[in-house]
């Protein structure tokens, strides 16, 4: 119920105050678990994804945001899964894998934090680990405009044209040998390349 209310609020919010274009929705699996992996420049990326996706999502995020911030209770009620990035958080990873195995969409920002530039940063291997362990595809996503609307260093929201492009889902363990020593290195580079492609497509549609 709360998720639906928040969804309607942000859908109206983006419709009234922003111009939000969404492409590639057909690339989102209609059933089953999948990781949704966009570039990350703004706090607005989370509600943008919630509105853009045709299915309800869960999200994996920093413990200090989901559990310890003033809005932590809201994040958790909306399905946020806290992850302690300062140590190997086995509980957080297990919770994320369970969510994926139960057939949910899980929002994960592969860069691990918001970027100060338009460049897609290095991808963390954790997103590849979750995909492989849960045997679910990763959907690369490009978001453009959110960084202009609410930059990491900004406190005020600015009006901007927002564009989201969903790429085709990929199963990295089918492209690279999971038993090989270079599996995570090759997989993270491949995923970063696919996300960059989506970002380039969004920029073309601005």
C-alpha cells in the first residue's frame, strides 16, 4: 500500500515538474528475478527507477542511507535492503540473493556511489556476484538528466529533461567462464561497457 502511494506521488511529481522519457521497457523480464543496474549521479535515480520500471522493485543500498538516515524507515518499508560497505556484509548479501531468488527486481548501483561526473565509474564486482549466485540476469540502464536536476553537491532540485534507457538483459556467466580467474574482471568491464552504451543512447534522445 505504501509503495503504491509513493509510486503515484513520484509519477505525478515527474509528470508535472519534469519531462521523463522511458525507452526499452520491453527489456525488463516480465517475471522472475533480475538486477536493474543503472549509472548513478543523483538521489533522484531511485524514485526515477521506481516510476520507470513496469514491476515493483526492491533496492540494495548503503547501510548509512537505508538503516541510519532520517528516511531510513521509509526506505526499509519500501523494500530497501541495507548493505555495510565497510566490511563483508554476508547478511546483506544473503538478503539480496533471497530477494532475487524469490523473483523480484533488485535495483543495484554498480558504481557503488553517486558520480560527480558524467563518466560511468568502475563497476564493483558485488553486482556480478549477486547475479551469478542467484542465477538472474542484469539489465543495464542509462539515466541522463538526474545529475542536472539534483547533483551530488546540490541541495536544491532544478527542472530538467530526464531520459531512461533499459538495455537488453545479460547473463555474464554465459559470456565468461565463472571458474576462470578473470571472470569478475571481464564481467565488470563488460557490464560497465553496456551501461555506457545505455547512457550514450539516453544522451542521443535528450
